[in-house]
DNA sequence: CTTGCCTCTACAGCCGCTGTAGAGAGTAAT
DNA sequence: ATTACTCTCTACAGCGGCTGTAGAGGCAAG
C-alpha cells in the first residue's frame, strides 16, 4: 500500500507555514509548482518540506524574499565559493543592526517623553508637548526615523 | 498687501513631509481638507504646519496613523485627563520594546551564523546549513563566537 | 448520507506611503 | 510675448509580504 500523499495542509503543519502563504510563495515562484492529484489538489514531497523550512527560517531571520531567492539559487550550485552567501547574510545583519539602532533611539525618546508626564489635564500633557515640538524633548539630534516600523 | 498663500510645496518643506504624503494624509482624513485657490491649488496656514509637524513627529516615533488620529482627537479636548494620551504612548513604547527584543535575538543568531562560516564551497557553508536546520545553529555556546565579527 | 473540515481559484485589502501619467497653473528670464 | 521651467492637479497602480473573502468542490469519518 502507498503512503498517503502530502497535501498542502500537511506541508503547512510540517513546515510551520500557513496554507495561504504556501500558495503565495508558489505564486511568486519562491516555491515551485507542485504535482497535482487527479482532482487538482497540490501534492508535495520531502524536498518541499526542506525548501519551505529553509524559506521559513530565512524569513524568521528577516531576510527579504529576494535574498532568499538568491540563497536558493546559490544552494543549487554547491561547488561555488560561499562568499556570496556570506555577503547576503552580512547585508542582512547590517540591516538588522541599523533597525536596532533606530529602535533604541525611539525607545529612549518615548521613555523620556512618558517619564516627563506627571498626569493632569491634556492641556499640560508633556507627551503631547513633545510631539508638537520635537526640540523641547530631544537631547540629541537624529535624522528622521521614517520606515522603521516594518518587522 | 497680502502675504503669499502657502501652497502644498511650501507646507511640505516647512514640515518636512513630502507633497505626496500630505495629499495622502488628506485622503485618509488625517489632515483636513484645505482651502483652495481660484485655480484649485491647496492653500494652507500656520495651523496646518503645526498639525503636520505633530503628525510627523509622531510618525518618526513609530506611532501608527490610528494612534495619531486618537492623539489629535484628545488634543482637541484640553480639559480631559491626559491618562489616555499616556496610555497610547505606553502602548507604543511596549511595541517598540517588543520589536527591539525580536531584533536583538535576530542579531545574535545572524552573528553566530556568520561567525561560524569559514569560507569554502557553498556545499559546506554553515550559513546555509543554519538556514536549512535551525536547531543545528542554536546549540553553539552562547558567547563563544561573539566578537569574531567586529572590526 | 450527512457532517465537517480541507482544498481549490480569483481577487480585494492591509499599512504607509511612493511612483506614474498627463494636464494645467505659476513664475522668471529673454 | 514667448519660452522654459517648476509646481500643482487628479487618478490610479505598485511596493512587500502576506491575509482574508467568497463560493465551489473534495474527502474521510460516523
């Protein structure tokens, strides 16, 4: 007797990636088109689990999809030097560190802002005052922190 | 003689917010509909500069637009207790701290991953190995590889 | 046979903008 | 007055990385 075919739901729970996300990955060609059963259901195998787990780990570490694409490409050329892999990882580390710095600055400012507030009416609220006039609140000059919120 | 009317470009440079972003804020009712000149150009005044600056500062601090909406609402009721303002700020601080923790964990793992890689072919690349199997990577003694990446 | 979850496709929506196209308005220099 | 140039207008699509919806069909257990 045959083993039961792995459907998308099974793959989903094995790799820890939602069904809809798997279909999305397929639509952007991050996961290959799987075989289909007669009734049209997607059928996966162990290599799918591996690939999807790889993608998941990389996403967990914040690698953008495009980097993951590159990593998978590189993986398929095992004789090449791994310097390019290293470079992608270092780029990601630099990115994480950048966001870390920005968030630390944010935390400091929010803390200062909240600490200064001693309650009372909205009219005298230091939190709102800080937001209205940055300079009143800041101890040091930083650039804009736009774009910090993802991830 | 009258002062020249403030157009969207002037407001943009005064508040440090892009023209397109101002129009976007208007479209989501975060900025009110401004007066228009005869030819249909948006005309702003000082209160617009203040409001937009407030929004910008709050965005810089990572407040989501919906929170900013709430803050502006509260601002217009100056007699109220500022506890609700405080609560919004604290929620934001909690959010920032959460992301900070996540990023710190990410940084540690990326560092470990990169430090372990000693070059060579893609086939033996520890970076790819880590991504393929998370658990292989977490076992390393904490701190042993620290510092290998600096400088 | 019914129940109840699983899977299918196709498409809209999320956030917070950013970019595009094509047209009209305003200003400065010739 | 004409040219050249910038600014502004509207409307809509696109970004990343999914998530959610609707409506239909598949499949196994009781």
